[in-house]
């Protein structure tokens, strides 16, 4: 809790148990987010494209609670939705 929320050790000892338990549930997500940050700086240049995609995909699923990130809409996507697009 010190790392993610800036709590002192004294504040942690005064934190309600339910809040500490909720933090522990979120801890794997925080760890995955940290791994994504480190992976970009350290291991990316040395990995094959396939290995890189697999590793990042797994960490992104954990960090995003299983939700996929939205992809940028193409011009064709916008036109199919009836959204006017100018060149």
C-alpha cells in the first residue's frame, strides 16, 4: 500500500481490514501493470515478434481485468456506422 497509495506504515496499520483485503485483490493487476512498463524498456528489443505479442497479451488481459482495449476506428468503420467522413 505504501508503493501504490503512498501510505506510511503507520497509516497501513490503521487501515480497515476490508480495505487491505480489497488492495490485495487488486495487487495482481498492479503487478501486471508494472511488468508492462518494465517490459517495454527492457526486453522488447530482444524478443521475437510472436513471443512479444504473447507476453504483452497476457499482461494486458490481467491489467485490463480481461477487457480488450478498443481499436481505432477506420474510415470504413465510421462510414458503415453512418458517420460522415471527409477526406
